[in-house]
C-alpha cells in the first residue's frame, strides 16, 4: 500500500468520525454551554459575535494572517503532510502557552483568551494552506480557510454542508473571486454560536481557581488538535481529488 492509498483510508475514516454520535464529553459540553448561553445577557452575546466578526473579517479581507513564507509546491502528498505536521507542532505549543498564561491570570485574562485563540487558529490555517500549495492571497483560498475552521467546530447539519462544499471546491471556488458579498451573506450568529458551543466546557474549566493554568493548557491543546485533524484532512481531500481528475 502506497502513501496515497493509506491517506485515502485515513480520510474516509475521518469523514465517518465527523458524523458519529456524540460522546459523553460532547454531550456534557453542549448541555453546559446551552445553560450558560441562556443566562448570558444579549449584550454579551453581541460582544462575542462582534469579536468573531472582527477577526474573521480580518482573515478574509486583510493581510494580517497572510504568511510571509512562500507557497510550497510538493508533488508528493507525504512531503506536504510532513510540513503540515511541523506547522501544527509549532502552533499547538503557542496555543498551549497562551492557554496556560491566561488560565493562570483569572477572569480578566480569560477574557483576552477568546480573541487570542481564534487569531492563533487563523494564523495556523493560513500557514497550513501554503504548505499544501494553496495561496491565501487569493480570496477563494481565504474562504476555504474559513470553511475548514467552521467544519472543525460545527454541529452535524453544518458539517454535512461544509464537507460537501470542500469535496466540490474545484467548481465552487469560482463563485468566490471577490469579497463584495460574502461577508454580508454569512450567518454570523450561527457561526459564533456553534464555535462557542464546541469549546465552552473546556474553556469554563480554565476559569476555575487553582486549575486555570492546567485547564487552559489542556483546552487549547485539544482545540488545536481538533482543528488540525479537520484542516489536514480537508487539504488532503482536495489534493487527492485534484490528482484523480
């Protein structure tokens, strides 16, 4: 079995995992997150939504997250995967350090953690795109990054739509040649709610006295791990689709 055949099996297994029944941790996270969201004032929800909007808009329309590194063009998927793993290892360490630092700093620093972690994840995804040979200077590639981000932290219904979009990206990307309407049509409320629901339980532990630093490091470690799994497999899926055409 060659490397590409091995990857095809791994990607197929990943797709099945996306739609498996939620485990205890996911169910607990969802229940706690829903209860917390019910008591959070509407004003606070608006603040969170505005934060997500600001960072995502920067990713889509700004140059802040565009890597300085060149777009790498590896003929072999195995080499791209190795580069991707190196990038992931670096950004996971950054995320762990950030989670431990804010977790040790109490509620004030935990408020800083929310936008900081999203920014780390966006930078990671932009770097990953370049490792797989996709130039984030192109608007369609920035939209793809956003879809990967959503895929990692969405519920089953949204995951199905996003995965279908990723599978047919070669044709779908043609509609994303400019930024004129995309941000206006994005459902920001659903976007931020699904993301928040996916990480709530772990980030709540980060706020508990005495264990904040450990919980923060663990939370960011696992969150980056989940993002990496979705991102690598999404880009692998694209590469495999392109080579089979």
